[in-house]
C-alpha cells in the first residue's frame, strides 16, 4: 500500500528497501569483536610481559628456537625508523581512522575479520606509543616473542600480519570490502554500455 507520492505505509516495503542492512550490522559487530579481542589480548600480554620479564634473561620455551624476551622498540616493524617515533605514532593514528572509516562498508566476513585484526593490532601498538616511556607520542612498543635470527615481536604485530594476509587474499580473490566481486561489477558495467 502506498500513500501520496510513493511513500510506503506497509512495513514490509520498508524492510525490503535495505536488505543488506542487517548483514552489514553483523559484519560490523564481527569486526568490532575481533578488534576488541585482539586489542585486549595484546594489552594484557604486554602488561604480563613487562611484569614478568623486566630485567630477566630470555626465557626459553622451546629450546633456543622460541623464547620470551622483553624488548622495547621505538621504531616500526623490525626496528626500522627508530628516530621517527612521533611520525610513526601519527601514521598509526591515521591508519586507525582509515580502518574505522572503511569498516562502515563491510559486506564480507573475511574483510570484517581482517580489518578487525588490523584495528586491534594498530591500536595495541599505538597504546604503547601514547602511554609508555619515554612519553606521549614517543613511547616504545613492548615486544617479547623471540625466534633466533628474527626481530622480537608482540601480539599486535601478529594481528597486523594476519590482517595483511587476509586483505591480500581477499584482493586476489577479487572480493571488495562491501562483499561484492570485482568481476561481477566489471560485467555489470560492460553490460550497461551501449
């Protein structure tokens, strides 16, 4: 049933108008859940690492192949850019905003998981940069997982790498953030051409 000028009076017409709204909310909820869990595990693990590993030699868990060792990193991944801590903090903050802006269009569970891990990981390391010594914007990131011949890393770094792998896989599969396949969009555009 319709009122004047096409306005619907029937509630079923309103529901069918936006069929993807409910699923989009689920994807955003999944994104938020993954981000909160990743962030919480990262922050708690760093608190425990600082408490238990400060001033201690490496704690070997699997012989010399995997150890826990407390390190503080003023730079980016693999200790690069150690003299650009403030710039890295600003970049991390910008990345946080971009991820949250992109997440508004979620239409894929894989993208929701990937972006959730990215947000949790970036937020975890950004928290260190904001609140740890030597001070705001210059804080050193707490790292504590150590393999031989590999830089020391943390849970946030693992989350960021999971996110990168998920995003690359989705891009290679041609699936956009909104869940649509790029090939379907290309076909629709070609069909619409005269």
